[in-house]
C-alpha cells in the first residue's frame, strides 16, 4: 500500500477548535467580533456555527437579555455546540441550510459568517439570505480565506505553485471567495463599511500540515496526476527539513443592511 503523506485527516470538531486556538486564528476572530460590535439585548446570528467555537463570546456580549442563534447543517456540530453552551439558555441552535435560513425577515441585529462561504454551493444566495434576516441598520461580519494567495516556501518553487493551483482548482469549492466578499455584499444590497486583510503565517510545519492539509493534498494531487509522485514526495519531505514558512490572505468584511 502506498504511504499516505502528512498527518491523518483530523476529527472536524478538533480541527475547528485547534484552528481557532492558534495565534492567527484567535487574532482575526477577536477583530471580527470587534467589527460586529454586538451589544446587550441584541439578537445575533452565527451562521455555520460549527461546534460553537464563537458562541460563548457572542453570548457574553449580548447578555441574558439578548439572543444568540447558531445555525449549522451538521447535527454532530450542533450537538457539540449544545454541550458547550448548556449554561447559556439564551443561545438557540438550529439545523438549517445557509441558502434558506430558518429565520424570519429582519429578525436579528447582527450576523457573522466565518469560513463558511468557501464551502457553499451559492455564496450570492447566502448573502441574500443574510440581508433578508438582518434588520435594516444591522451589521453582517464576514471572514473568508483566499486560497489563490497560499504560499509555501520551498526550494522547488514550481511544485509549491502547483500545490496552490491544485488546492484552488480541486480542493476548495470557492477558493477565491475572500477577494469576492465585498463585491458580493454590495451586490446583495448591503453597504460595505470595512474591508481588511489578515495574513496568518505558519512557521511550524506540523501545525501547517494539520491545518492546511499539506501532506493530504499533496497525496491527492499525486493520485490525480497533478503532481509527479517522486517530485511531490520530495517537495513535502523538504518542508520539514529546514526553516518552514507558509501563509495565505484572509479577508474580513463588515457590511450594513441599509435603512428602508
């Protein structure tokens, strides 16, 4: 049997928890919360809430008089989110599709979407739904990576570029969603208030392998003929042999639903 490169695919709950705990992950999440600026008594939607990584911070910001709604399509994620927020009865969890949110129009004051639009079938439809459920004058905070900007330092620069190209074309559904956020928000009828770019930098090759799937996607690229096997394996081995660096750009956008 051919040896599989890199660390095995992690449990999804563990993966999301670990990603949020990195310095870069914690920093952009703090900034996203600052931009969203939820306040006491407000209703806040966390679309694609996953295992509830960010629900606690939102619940703390709105307080017991507020309402936090976590929506996700994965029952496993919702079960973990329920466990983590069991002591906060003002957190409500709903199973639902981002393209057809189980919420009434103009029913929330704030909404956040964090690394979800890169996976959905129709990002424009999801933005339209967010505009529908957020009240006039309310805010929507978005955060998405742009995988076209992924760089991995290696002597074999051509293979680094081929790896990014494979990630963009074969791995991530909406790989360039980060750069599209502001345009999509405006096309949905929102007013864009802030656009920021963040650059998570990885110096630990094992952590990068876990979170960026370097080995797993190198293996996939080899299996699909996008990389020569000998060259791909040599490239991946070189990443752990010396000083390591990988980085990508993550965009955050704050948009406002205009007053009628």
